[in-house]
């Protein structure tokens, strides 16, 4: 949906849509303005009642009202100043053009109209509420349209807690005048002027992405919207019932920080729920599988993990590169990237006498940013004040923690090398036997002798 080929749609109104896109906007407006509404509504406009009727259950009522208010507050030449009683074709076209194809400035002005009826600055708490409504609307519409791609939204009474957690993370990225972040309730009454909102929209790309999803899927536009890099396809071995520690919002957040070529697919390699509480099983399932996301839920309810940018290998040296990162999901969402202080990105070892046996990311031996001990179910996250490799704080509730749930997901498509490495032998069916053989120093004589699978 490029910006070339725009055409006028009314007096002093220019659309940024291509001709075929403008035709879709015209179709949608005609459908909205033909809805049965009150007699006071102009035949060339639509009411809130008509908008609610058209969208139905696809979006929460609060977001429908925000969209309507944003549209009717658009000022066009020839109309009286102030919000109109209904939404005209010109107002609708300008609003949709700005929200879907506008600059950061144009999008931010529409957000301000959706937040408040006043033209001036708004309070930070009003933007906070808008952000929560936006995040909640994304989950709502993807669930309604059955586009979760195998993921779920965790059920809970009241507002879904991870809606609030992700909304808080996005909102915390906003910088007030003077460059201060919005941290703590003392800043919620601070004023946010258009420049503050514009900067936020420009830097925090998920805000723009979420707006696009809400409009495309809420109105069910006949325009292309690629969700494959927003919500990756979830792949679990056939016949296995499995409830991930992550819900769809957590996945969207972590996935947004992965390299783009790895954002479209997550394939389960290991789950303590499915494969047992066994470090040997872990070591048998995750090496040579390409980039992975690993995550844990400790016994205090904290959810956290890391992205390994390279295939795991069992060896006594550090591995990986500066694309690796650690992250937190609960009680708050955050990503911690490499500092450049050292190259202790990834570590996976087994069967050594003098150096640690386990899986680690960041820090140093016996003082990792994230550590899973060979005594499976135990780990640590040490950071005083932060991890030297990732600048991460303590991720777990307790420095030395216990956990019941661990998952490892391969991300993106496996390479030819990784596919070859996953070809099965008798020992492949028993990862614990593989590890014991490796510890004893013996080789697998069948390695290198396997037949190449027939190409179908």
C-alpha cells in the first residue's frame, strides 16, 4: 500500500490510497452510510449506531467509540469547527488515510483525536488507557477472526493481565518533554503534547502495527495485511496436547524482537510437560536445531527466557553472537540486548568435572544472567546490579530459583544442515542414551553413514 497514486475525494481532501485501495474505502463508506440510522443523519454520513452495527462483535465497544470519535473530530474544509454529529465521507477518508498510511505526525494526530475531544495536550493517564484499549482490541479481534495461528489467550477473570503488562511496556517507552520516561503514578498527570505522541509513534513500532491490525481486521478490509511476522505459526508434534507458558501477546512481544526471517514460525523442540524434567532430554532435543527461544516459569510465577541466535552445541566454551538477548514476560515485559562487554552469549555443557554443567546465557561461570542447572528444576539469575553481557536485572523472583515449566522453540525455517542433523537413528529416539554415550567419550558409528531421504 504505497503512497503514490493518491487522488482527491472531496473539496480540499486528498487520499493517500492507491486507486484500488480508495475503491475499497468507498465501498466501506457506502456500506456504513447505508445502515439504518436516525432520520437526523445525513445520507452522505454514518452514525455511531451504524458503525457499531457494521463491526458487530469484532472489536470491543470502547474501541469502536474511539474510532468513531477520532473520525468525527477530523476537520475538513467547509465544515463547522468541532466534532460533527456524524462522520462524512471526507472525514472517513482522511481518518483512514492517516491511520493506515500516514506519517508518524498524521498517525499521532489521529491518536490524539481518539484519546480526547480537546485539541491541546492530553494527560499521560489518558494515553495509558488508550494503549490498554489498543492492546486488548488486538487480542479481541484476532480471537474473533480466528487468526491466533495456534496460540491461545489465557483465560482470567477481569482484564487479561498480559494485556495490562504489554500495554504498560509500550506506554513506558513514551518520553515526556525533556526526555523523561513515564515511570510511576507521579507522571500520569503530566501533559503529552503532539510532539510527545509523534515521537512515541515513531519509535514504538508495535503501536502502529496494532492500529493497523485493529482497523484491517475490525472492518474486515479487502486489503492485504500480512500477519505472519506478527503472530508466528505455532507447530507442535501431531497428537500432543500442550498449553504453552506463553499466550499470544507474549509471543507477539518476543517475536517482534527476533530477526525478521525468523518471525513466521515457532516449532516446539522441548517442553518439560511433554518430555519430562530431564536435562539429558533437553540436551538431546535442542542442539543443531537453529535459532531458539527458551523460556521458564519459576515457582513464584515469574516468566522469562532468552533468544539463542545460533544452534546450541554441547561444549565447554561460550557460543552465539550479539543477536542473542534475554527477556522478561512476567511480572513485566522487557528485552535486554548485548552490551558488548563480553561474548558470553550462550553456554551448554554436560559431563565435565571442573567447569559448570548446565545451560547458561550471559554473565560468567557460576554467575549467569540465566542458568539452568544439570540438576533439572534448579537455576539462578544473578545480576548485581545487572548482567554484564545483557545488562539484564535479576529475572527470577529469587536469585536461586526452582521451576516446573520450561520450553524451547526453534524459530524460522530449519536450514538443510539442521534438517540433516534431525534425521533419526536408533539413538535419536533416546536423547538420554545419546548424552551418556557422549560423556563416555564413545562415538556413534552410524554418524555419516545414513542414507539421504528420498525426495518426494
